[in-house]
């Protein structure tokens, strides 16, 4: 997903001026979120899921800032709502 992202940093600081704490000014910037998931089927109902995520932003005009996260977990598939032929 690619789009613009608005950073309201002053509001997050309780309306303290951003210049007083050396934060970015409130601004519109480029933002992107990239990711997906990998399912490792252990049986017909149990799945081990790995979901990596990367976010990119360009606040401050100093180039893209990258952040990476990964989630892992177990999923139980309770059943199918629709039957396939």
C-alpha cells in the first residue's frame, strides 16, 4: 500500500511545540506499508503463520526511514462456510 501519511506530532506530545523537543513539524509525507504472510500448514486445521511487515516514511525530507516488524503465531481454522465442488 502506497499513499500519503500525515504526521500530527504536536498533538501526540500534548500540544508541546515540536521545536521545544526537537521533533519533526506536523506535515504530509510519503508513506508505504509492505508485507504479507506465510502459512505453514501443520494439519487440515492448524497453521503456523509468519507475517513480516515493513513501513517506509519520509518525514523531515532526509530520505526514507524504514521500520521492520515480524509476527508469528498459531492459527486454528474452525471450518469452511461454503462447500467447494
